[in-house]
């Protein structure tokens, strides 16, 4: 008697389709499994350098351990040591990476093969606001974002994918809407 053949896993855009296709229904059946809680701890290292540690997150109420370190610094021209990206570059990286990931997920669900996705973000800060020397915002008054897509799809399909990706990207959502934030000062020592 011959053993049953296990079908080869299907992948599209580097994602496991069998698992990915189950996600929407799983979230409808058990919405609590889709609750993800992320946290980081950033430590100042002197000058304008810092290191952010990721030690885990919660998925559906379950703690999942993971370890990553993300360094930040400022360019030498603004008194940093240029050993790592600055916080603004990390912000843009987080947004671009999020948009790229959402593109890959939704393209796969739609059966679209991606050949490439590139997200370019650009913004101009006015340091007078950061240094409190003028009554101007310390953040970006505007961010320009361009998404370049090469896909095995019609222009209409790519437009629909683009609309889905922009609607579904958590970090783009955070960028374009104010997030209520609870700030607490804890004085140590």
C-alpha cells in the first residue's frame, strides 16, 4: 500500500497561501485572536544615540517572545555620530515596510504575483519647531509617498490592490490620523 502524498505547500510572493487564505475566516470566527499588542523599550546611549529593544508581543492574549535591537542616531551634521538611522528615517522605514507587507499579503490573496514593490517617503522637518525657537510644528507638515509596483496584473488590478494596501496598512493609518496617546512621567532615582 502506498502512503498518501502530502501536497506541496502553495506560496505566492513568498507567503504560504493555504495559511494566508484561512486568516480572514479565522478572524471572523475568533476576533480576539487578531489582537496584537506590540511594545518596545528605548534606552538613551549618550549623545543622540539610542537603542530600542523588542522583547516580545502578545497575540490573542498569548505572550510570544522575540528579540530585536533597533539602534538610532542622528547624522554628524546635527551633532550625532551617524552610527544608525535617525528616528525620522526609522519612522519612514516603518511606514514603507508596513505598506510593502500589506501589498504582499493582499496581492497574494488576490492571486497577483508581485515582481517588485518599492515605497519612497519624503518629508521636510523645520528644526525651529524641534528646538522651540519658532512657533512652527516640530513634525512634518506633509509627507510625500510614492509606491512603485511591478506585478503580473492589469493596471486596474494594481489600482485596486493599491487602494486595499492603503486602506489596510496600520502604520499608514497611524501616520494620517492622530493617535490618542497616554503620556506618563516616572522620575527615577
